[in-house]
């Protein structure tokens, strides 16, 4: 199983948000549309880092 850990940054509010997702493109679209409660007040946010992480259970 693989996830992407990512960091978003809001220049306007100088805030970072750290998240994880199995589908980064879908999740970033949700953030951009204001669908994510945690980041909605800080839009726009830009992706500044992402890393694919693999888990073996």
C-alpha cells in the first residue's frame, strides 16, 4: 500500500498544512475547491513538498 505525504503552504497566512492521501491529485483538487475544512480558511495554498511512502503489512 502506498500513500503520498504532502505539505501545502499558504503565502497569504504563512501557514503550513501536512497531509497524506492515496490519491494526491484528487486530494489537491478537493483542497483547491475548498472542500477540506482544515485548509478552507487559508486558500489559496500551494504544494511545496510531496513524497511517496510505501507500507508493507
